[in-house]
C-alpha cells in the first residue's frame, strides 16, 4: 500500500477530534454504569474506556480521512 502520509495539520485535527470524542463516550458510559450498577464500577469502566478509545478513535479517523 502506497498511501501518502497525512500532513501534520491533519494529524493534529485527528488527534483533537479523538481527544474530544473518546472522553465523551467514556463519561457517558461512566454515568450510565454509575446509575445502573455502582459508582465505583462506573468510574473504573469509564476510565478504562477513555484510555482504550483514544487510540482506537485516532486509528478509525485516520482510515476514514485517507478514503
């Protein structure tokens, strides 16, 4: 595959967008689990979700921008 690399500006845009989307999903998951199950479970799962979703979201956005 000979994909041309993304410009630094586009990489920054993708990182900013991923840094905005992932915490929103993590916070939403945290609140839902805190209300439904337990506050501690909600905090732990929400924090893990944010840590996992940031790189995953960046990867998905990079693929989408190359298409």
